[in-house]
């Protein structure tokens, strides 16, 4: 899955150590390294283990890690 932009209005900025989120994108994590060590220059990241797709809202057959990347005001 590639990065897909989502509506930042439903995102808690505190998850990214921000006071306001201006833009947010998400993608399924498919790497082998620890998800907490992923970095993306210029973005604040947050990983979450989910049972439903954050883009489509569809129930997943198994829990899956997703990476959220946000930019905003600190």
C-alpha cells in the first residue's frame, strides 16, 4: 500500500507531538524492522495496530500495522 492522504480533522495532534495537524497520510506497514524506528524527513510519525482500514473503513481479516505521517504546528 502506498501513502494515501486522509482528512486531518479526525486526527488527534497529540499523537504526533503537534498542536494542530495540517496534513496527514497513512500506509500499511510491510517492513521487517521495528515499526517504532521508521523515520520520514519533515513528517511526524505514529504507528497503530488496527482491525479496520483507516482509509476505507473496511474490517480487516487480521490486525495490521499502519503508519500515519502528519505535518502541522508544534
